[in-house]
């Protein structure tokens, strides 16, 4: 009886091994296929680098900073418009609505909770605007840390404080202009203000603005080596991704809010905002990783290996890609 049981166990083990070997061969075939074709090798390599860089953590940092910056930046925008365009209420509303159009469905809730600062005391107004703007710089810092990580830029190569603040402010200006312009064009298209095929024209123009916004943001955040300064591919990926999110955003957010409202009630709008920002952050980090993989030829990569294969037969970026690029101190946790 014992011998019979041993035989059954041996047969079962042998069956599992054969199944594992068969699965391994299938994976090898799929791996070879994806490496031979650019259309699959490039995305697979980007996803592999995304994993190696722990990019989901970077996207989380950007999401957190962006969520904290949304209300201060909107408050600054509303207040500045109230001062500069005093007496032109409709124009102020149009500009603010254009920016909020980047947040489908929940934009109206944000609009109802953001009000202009008092302009009675000029000194207090200036101090308040400077403080709000400074608090929003954490978003720029998180984005800069992300760029440093994916490009392998050491801490001592990052801009000093004096040079970083103008870059950080420039990054926020790029986002503000891009959001307002892109939202305005998408809105004009949606309301038929651009003639025949208005909706498609609005989407196309918004896409151009979004690509330009990503290009400017990637360029202003960190100073890249001359060989790596072609950030157009990532800008195109980011612009297309953000435009697609905008196009289907109402459906996505409505779907998400429907489930969140049943559980969290009033807080559903806040959670919906966090979820929407997280999607945008993932698109941004993926676009940055795409730039690095394409520019430095870090593809194709085996699904079983952490080291990218280069077409040169040698390593693509000094041979150290297997362990990932140098980690900036903000990510690594060094003091």
C-alpha cells in the first residue's frame, strides 16, 4: 500500500515538473517573440525599467504632492485673476473653468470650494500668495526627484537651491498655462465653437498643447546631458496619454465616484480627486521612463533578465542598468 502511494506521489511530482517545463518553454517563446519585434520589445522594456526604478513609488510621491498643491494653486489663480482682471468676472470664470476642466466631474466641486483671498491688505495678500506658492513647490521637487531617478542623475548634479527655485516655479507655470490652454481648447471644441468637426478639432488642439506642456516640464525640471536632451518621445507619450484620460475622464470618474459615494459619502469627491491625480502621475512617470529607454537604447530586454540588451552588443548605459541607476538621496532616504 505504501509503495502504491509512493508511486502516485512520484507520478504527481513528475506531472507538475512537466507542466512547469511546458510553461517555461511557452514563456521563453513569448520572450523571444517580444524581443524580436519593436512594437512589443519597447513597451516591455519600459515596463521592466518602471519596475526596476520602483516607479510606482515615485508616482505615489508625485500624486501626494499634487493633491496637496491643487487647492493652494487654485487659490493663487483665483486671487491673481481677481486682482489683474478686476471687473471682468466672466473672463475670470472662463479661465478658472478652463483649468478645472482638467478634472472631469469633480471640477465643479473644486470650484465651489475655492474662493479669492481678501485684497484689502496688500501686504497680507502678497505674503499669502508667496506662502501658498512656496507650499506648492513640493510638487516640483517630487517631479524633479522622479526625473533624477529615471535618468540616473546623482544628487550633486541636481540644481542648487538658488537654481532650483526658478526651475520649480517655471514647472508650476508650465502646468498652469498648459492646464488652462488645454482645458479652454477642449471646452471650445465640446461646445461647437470651432466649426464643423469642432469636438475633434478641440481634442487635436488640446493634444498639441498637452505634448508641449510635457516637453516644457521635462526640459525645465533637470538639466540633462547633451546626448539625452531629446525628450520629445516621452512628451508625445505623456501628451497622448493625458489627452486620452481627458477624453474618457468623465466616464472613468463617474464610475469611480459611483462606488466611492456608496462607501464614503461626502468624502467621495476627495477620493475621486486623489484617484484622478494618481492616474495622471502614472502616465507622467511612464512617459519619463519611455524617454530613457528609447534615448539610451535600453531595449530589447528579456522577461527573465534585469539587464537590458543593447544593439551594440555592449551595455547600453555604462553596464550598470542591471541594478538600476543611482538613487537620489530623497528616494534612498539618505540625510
